[in-house]
């Protein structure tokens, strides 16, 4: 009987212990041996009447959590959650050793959430090594309402959640290092360094500072760390995304025009599955201002996707005010791999990414004054069989916004974009500013960067890939290309590369349905397709079918075009025009390349002008050439349909070719090559400098008046649009060579454009001398550079050197000096250095006074990327001789110590770095330099002292050059090579 009683007592005691543990809300994964709550101690002299509480220990901070989580009275009148109380941290805290339980906790299945409602002032002290492993809302604070958290610094923060959530209990779905769930609260001057890892996530909001921000204000905060979120298998099957992830706020909710993120900065590494994500927040429903994000976000998705953005994944701030996102800067590497498996997708099944916002929704306040750099990579793929129709999926990528239905203003993009799809008939929309814009204007924007597009229907533009809005005062300062052979980020590309069945490519917009005004492009465009190319220096395809009419007014383009496809529509302004082109000029060089069954139309202004198309007051200055290897060509239009309007258009008389000037529709009238333009001097154009082509003024906000100039416009002297003749005679008993800077040889009688730089060199044969070198009757120094500004006549006079006259009374052989002055020597010290060898070897050498000391320096293979810096204790820097690479110490008149710096070991190769098979290659063999470029490039060859030796333009394939022995620097695109010719 006694044994049975003891047994019952033991069972009851065990149950009591378990219940006590559960009453504290501590699950097995929340505890190693104990949590900080188990060690809680109240501050001395505390009572419920206290309005200010000072804490200075880990146990006192745990007491704050325990009081809130146990729903204890923390103030008078039975107030809970420290409502009306300010808690001030007075010391650094270290939370290592025990798990942290958030202040303001949601116990599973409880009737209500415990909220922190007071003010917590961290005093700029540091709380380190906070570790949370829980199923609950996770953060220093869990749930807060009407609270203020300020001046808190967390380092070594670690939050992990692995258990699949209870979907019915939405209180648990929040993670934020400062606060998991913030309602009507202020987070100010808080700084976090740490990591967040969530496995088996379903629909959770996760942020570096707060998870969910509802009517909350977040200012002057920073987060630096990693966020990893992986989708649960059940969520994947149920098409439930993993959640909403942001570097500062997971989901930014605005209500009653309250909700802002200001002057916050995130440095992040994110690895995400099935989430919407942004460098600052996933979805912005409020205001974001003066924030920055940098780092890397990798996202894989296969379900609904609102967006991926450098600042916000989706911007849907339907609030009052002037902006939704203003003055923000993103420099992130964004990578999105979207797998298309739905056979009946909605509009949300898409790959979408933007340097600032993935999507900029309708009725949303403008994005203003933002800058984006870094990279965007999107891939739209599928594991479905080829017979499955997936053509409703789309891909959007933009330097500022992927897909936009609202205004974008005063933004700059330097983003490199790579967008691809392997799914037939799916379109790609990519733009330097916006991939697809459907209604609101794009104004005062600048785009510069690389775009590589690979798919089927490609819409690519320097400003907008697909434009259904008004674009004004915009500029594209990139080169745009499309080539099958390009890999993802070839160093030789600077612009857009589009490979597809049909390509719509333009320096400003690929396809235009609305208005483009007072904009320009300097883009060089190259396209290649298996079907049709619509490519224009400003717009690929200018749409015009009632009631939608695109128009291009007061614009210009200076870039060049090369197009390869079955059907080419190529124009210096528009590839195919169905609507209005007015008051435009172009200097573009145009070329359409033949393929099988090819037909092409190339025009200095428009490739094809349809029966609804109008071209008025335009000027073709394509003096570098209009070339079509196929069907139709013209100085103004390649081909025009009856019914189209072609009025008052002019073309430069020196455009190469045989033009029938009686066919003014095709070839325009001859331009007089002076300051008479077909478009009258108007408010849109500035003609102040009559030595240059006109520049554009900026349209003011009223949409009709003009004031200041559009910034950063190129200066194009009229002189550069004229050809000048170079004449000279080859001299006897010597040589005269005339070369362009790129090494191109000029023969007498050749014509070159004004502004061309010529190197004129003459040399006499042995026994002869150059008496005089004249350029247009003016003395000229051999080897100097001449900038052409008129016809050039070169004359050189070479005569025989006079025979020396013998001395009629030579001096007798001098007698030896009976008291000669001894020769003076000085010590030159050559150091021994790691990573290189010298010739002669390191040591001290006696050098006769006022003579020179010479040595050679050879880098070891493991140090071959170094750039040696040679100095002496006389304060001079010695550069290698261009002819043989020797270092010469001249006029040794004192002991000299040589120093050699800048020799460092080559960096280790980056793991996982992709090797681009299409990169340029440079090597030497015997006395020859070998160059290999996979596509046309400009190559510069410099001596080590910085002198330009050769410039090769449009080099493609292999080339071999003989060079004197010596060291050289070779620049190909953005690649740099150092070589030695032996």
C-alpha cells in the first residue's frame, strides 16, 4: 500500500512539473538547460508606481520579458506591458549561454497576445549574443503596440525557427531582431548585426529590424547580416509562399497615412524560397525615404510573386503625400529563378524584379530621386514537357522598376540586367529604367548599364522595354547589343544583348504606344534574331492603330546599329513607324546583315514607314554609312507604304552611296551642312552654340514650357560631320607615314571626318636628314598628333647629310695627364624582394659618377598580376623603358638606395566563379602579340609609361601583331592584360 501511494505521488509530481514548464510557454526547442526568463530578477526599488526603470543586467532584462509574458501588473490601475513606463538600459549585456524569450509573447492557443506597450531606451549600449530558437514570434520584442523602442544595438543576434507553423494561429508568423510584430509603434536608432534562419516557413513576415510593421515608424536603423528562409513542403504543395522578407521590415503596412521607413540602411545576404522580398521591405504600403540597401538576394519561386526589388519587392502605397519611395539607393545583386509549372497561371505567376521595386502598382504615389546599381538576373524556366502551353508566363526586369503602373521621376540606373527564358512564346520585358510601363509617366531619368536578354519575344529598351506611358527628358547612355554568342555577363558588352525569335530593341524603348519627347540616346545597338528585328536608335517599333498612336517628338540619337535577322527593320530613329516622328535627328551608322531568306529595310530615320506613319522635319546625318545587304535602303526611309506622310526631311550630302535625290520620300533633300535645320528654333531646342549640333531643353512640370538644359548631353561639333582630304607625297630617301590613332593607315587622297586624330611621322634614310616637315605650310613635329579641322596638305623635305670637313691642322696626339683625377664611384643598392627577380641580382654595385645604372625586373608567376612601383631615396619614381622594360637610374652622383613596392601575391581564384568561354584572350609568342576577341571590340595597346602605341577598332576574331621587345598593357573592353614580348 505504501509503495502504491509513493508511486501515485511521483506521477502527480511529474505532471505538475510538466504543466509548470508549459505554463511558461517553453518548448523543448526553446531551452538547452534554461532560458533567461528562468533567471529573471526584478530591479531594486521597483514597484508598480515606477514611471522610469533602470536596468543594468541580463537578469533584469529577462525580468522585463517575464513581467510582460506572464501578464503581470506593471503600472498603476492594473496596467500591463509597461504601458506608460520608460525602461532605460544602463550597461552592455551579454545574453550568451541561454535562450532568449521575446518580450511580448504569443503562447500557442492562448486567448490573447501579451503586448509590450511602454518605451525601451537602449542608451546606445550593446546587447550581444541574443539567441532565439522558438515556434513563437521571435525578436528582442515579440509583440508591441503603441510602444517606442530606441537606441538599441544588437550584435551576434541569432534567430532560428524550424517547426512548421500552425496556420490557424497567425500570431506566430513574425520574425524581427528588434520586434517581431509592431503595431502603431516607433522604432528609432536601432542597429542589428546577426542572422535569421527560418525553415519550413509558410506565409511569415520576416525583417532584419521588425517582421510586420503596422502603422509603425522606423527611422535611423541599420541591419547587417544574413536572412535564410526556406519554404515548407506542405506550403509548396498548397501553393502557399514562404512569406514576405525585408532587410529592415518584412511587411510594411500603412493605415491612416501612418507608416514610414526613413534613413534606414541594410547590408544583406538573403537566400530565399517562394517569398516576396526587398532590400528594405517586401511590400511597401507606406513611405520609404533616404534608405539604402546593398548586398545579395537569391530567390527561387514557382507560385504567386508580387516582386523582388532592391528596396521593395512590391510598391503599393495608396496614401496621401508626394511620394511612396524617395531618395533611396540600392546596390544589390538580385537573382530570381522562377519555375513555371501552372498550366493556367494568373497575372501573379511571373518573374519580376527591379533595382528599386519589382512592381510599382497603380494608384501608387511616385518613385522619386532614386538610384540603383548592381545586377539583376532573372530566369524563367520550367520542368514541364514541351507540349504543355505556358505562354501566359512573363518576365519583367528594370533598372528601377520591373513592371510599373505609376510615376517614376528623377531616377538613375546603372544596373546590369540579365533576363532569360527557355519557355516558347513567353515574352521578356526589360528596360534600363522600367521593363514594362503601362500608364503613368517616366520623367527626367538616366539609364546606363548592361542588358543581356535571351528568349523568344524580346522587348528591350534603354529606358523602357515596353512603353505605354509618356517618357520625357530621359537619356540612355549605354550601348545596346543582341548576339547569340554572348554569355551572361561578357566583359566586352556594355549595353543590351537580346537573343530571340523576334526582337524589339530601342535606345529609349523597344516598343512605343504613347509619347516620347525631349529624350536622347547614345546607345550602340546590335541585334540578332531567328525571325524579325525591329530596331531603332530611339524606338524599335512605334505603334499606330486607332485609337492608340505612338509619337516621337524633339529627340535625337547618336549610337550605331548592327542587325542580323530574317527580317530587319532598322532606322536611325525608329525601326518600324506606324505613327508620328517629328523634329528628330540622328548620326547613327546603320547596318543590316544578311541571313538565309533575308529581307531587310534600312533608313537613316525609319526602316519602314507604314500607311499610317508620319515623318516630318527630320535630319539624317548618317555619314558613317547606311548599309543593307538585302532589299531596301534610303537616307530617310528604307521602305514606305502609300498613304504615309513624309514631309520636309533632309539628309547629309556625304552619306556614302548613290542616292536618287528625286525620291525625296526615301532620301530627303540635301542638307546644306550649315546651321539650317528642318525643325525650327523652338523652345525645345537650344541653338546657342552654332558650331555644334543643337541640344535639348527640359520640359517643365507643366508639360508645355521649357527652361534648363537636359544634363550630360554629348557635344557634337559640326566639324565632325564633314569629310576632309589628306594629301601628301612620299619622299625620296626617307618615309612619311600618316595613321589614325587606332593604327589605320592613311593614303594620300583619303578623306577623313573632322575631329579625326592623325599621327604624322617622318624619318630620313641613313646618310640623310629631315630638313622640314610642314602641315598646311606650318612647321610640324614628327610623331605629334594632329586633329583634322580642314583639308590637310603634308610636305616633307629630306636632304643628304653634308660630308664632314677634314681639319687642315689637326692636333697632335695628346700626351697622358701626368697627374690624372681619380674616377669617382657611388654605391647603388638593389634590394631583394619576394615575388620577383632582378637582373642583375640584388646587391650593392659601384657606379661611376654621373653615369647610369640599369636593371630588369621579372615577376614570378604567382605574383604576375602585380604592378611594381620603383622609387629611389632621391624621391624619384622610375618607370620601365618602353623599348625593353629596363629601369634606368640616371646621373648617379651620390649613394642611391632603390625601393621596389607593389609586388603582392595574386589573389586566390574565387570558388564557384564561372569561366566565360567567350572572354577575350591575349598572349605572346616569339616577337608577336596574339589577340582573340569573340565579338567586335576596340583594343588599346599601351607601353608601361602610359603611351598609347596602337588602337584597333572593331577587332573581331584573331589578330597577330609584331611588337618590339618590351612590356605592354592591353585593354579590351573592360578587360586588362599585362604582357611581355621577348
